[in-house]
C-alpha cells in the first residue's frame, strides 16, 4: 500500500491532533505503539429517510458494543429526525463513548475485573 493514506490520532494537553502517513512502512512502524489501545469496528451505513445512520459494531476488547451516528446539517434538521425504534439512547456528549476513551478504558460499564477475564 505504497500510496495509501493512513491516519492516527493522539492527544496532548492542548487537545487532539492528527497525522497522516503516506507510506506503508511508516504506518507499520507506528502500529505496534497502539498495542492494547486499538478500536476495532465494522461500520455499516443504513439508509434512513433522507439520512444515513452509520452503525459501528465493535470487536476485540470492545466486542458487544454497538453505536450509531447520524450527521445533521442543522439543529432543526436534527429535531425533525424520526428515530428508528432500534436506535438506543443519545451518547453524543458522553465522553465515555469517544474513541480515545474506548481504546484506553473499554466500553462504559465494564469493570476492571471483567477486563481481566
């Protein structure tokens, strides 16, 4: 994947930052640094009216977690959205569902004892 584009993110005291690696060897050298802190998921795009619901099904350490995301152009657009019955509670503002938190701490509600099993 010589011409592929790989991205990774990290954080600092000043907030998150992203980087791009245009060479497979650069990505390969950085990948081991993420051991034990990876978010593995498959994203499904589900058409729903005028919107697309992006459903993420997690694997690995996050197996069993499923989240969904819908992008809106405005708050009124969001307010008009007819939610499907299968869509769970709103977690947009819950930091426990951000990728960095998931990678470092696992899914919300999982105790350290459960992680060791």
